[in-house]
C-alpha cells in the first residue's frame, strides 16, 4: 500500500467509532456513560504515568548504550571533517581548511559569527548574505549530528537529533569544544545523547508505556464495572439506546486515539520508511490525522 491508500486510516477511524456506537447503544445511556468515563480515566491515567516516567526509563535503560554507540563513532576529527564535507557539498566551490574549522569550533569566540565570516571569505567573496549564511551554518550542525547518530543508531533517532538542533542550535556552542577534544570525547557523546537523541527514545517509551498502561487500566475498569453494574437491559428504552449511541462516538474517539498511538509506534520502528505506516500517508487522511497529530505531540 502507498500514499494513494490514505483513506484506509479514515476507514479504520470510522469502523472503530461505529463499533463503539453499536455496543454503547445496546448498553443504554447510563452504562455507556459510565464505561466511557472509565475508559477516559484509563486513557488519562496511562498518559499521565507514561509521560512522567518515560524520561527516567530512558536514563536507566538505553542512555548508556546510546552514549557508547555515539562515542564509538566519534573520532578526533569526525565532526570537523563531516562539517567540512557539508560546506564543500553546497555548490559554492568551497575548499575548506579543516584546521581553521577546528580552531573555530574549539575557540572561545562566537562560533556562528566566526563560521559566517569564514565561509564568506574562503573564496575572497561572500557566498551568501549573513542571514542566509547563518541558516547554512545551523543546517550544517543538524546534518553532521544526524550523520554521526545514524552511524550506529536508528534513522528516527538521527532525524530527531537533527530536528532538535534545527529548533534550537544554541547547544552547539557547548558541544563544539567537547566534540573537538582530542583526548576524551565521551562528554560530547553524553551531551548528544542527553540533548539530541533522548527525545526519540523518550517518545518511544512514552507511547509503549501508554499502550500497556491503557490496556491494563481498561481491563481492570471493565472488570470492576461488569461486576457492579446490572446486566439487566430489559428496561432500557429507545431514547436510552439513542443517547448511548451518541456517547459511543466519544468512546470511539478514545479508542481511535489508542489506535493512533499503536500506528505511531509502527511508523517510528520503521523509521518512517514503511510503505504504508509513514507520516506522509497518514497526513493525507481527513479524520485520522488529527488523532495521529495529537499522539505525535505527546
């Protein structure tokens, strides 16, 4: 399946909602309302716990592994050589002096300003206005760190690292002297793992934890409700069935959110490259994309 099958996600959303409407209408207003509130509490509880514990789970499990992988990739000149290659690939016929770059990244002056001055003076003439040159400089940070992370880690982690830098490149000023240190680059690996790759793994822990906790909470709540709620539905009138069906729409929204979280995990695991489970397909949908965007923002 490719991008032309975007509508399948909307079919999933509608199908889940219709199932919820059917069963909720059979239960009637009261039972449908109570079960919907129960599932809503389960969802809120799962979101709250998973969000508050995901960062600690990452620190206590995968952080050391991420640091080791990045540390293995970093050599004495890895960052500088990759940045030089990035500048030379821009099409401005630049021939970068790596020793000069090393001095800029390891120096005490403002790195952004020094890089802008440098790339606009290599050929004896400016290659871009200062604002455009600064954007080139910042994009270089994102590209280089992405390539370093991608060496031994997932594409999702690498793209997340690049995204973090594009949104805020100020951390490079702290990272630069660490990453050009010829004696010990472990502090640089820790900085990258804590600031640029951590969000990717925290998101994964959050989504997986949410699904597990929601399933556990939903089963528990359902068992409790089935134990204490009357199973006699003979007294339920047509109005109650209709109201129950309307409430089922809300319940459907809750379960579509859970489905979006599951699909989000599949998209992440496939590094957004799977033929069907990827963001470009989902963003074409009409309804499902709003649930997916909500889950992606968590």
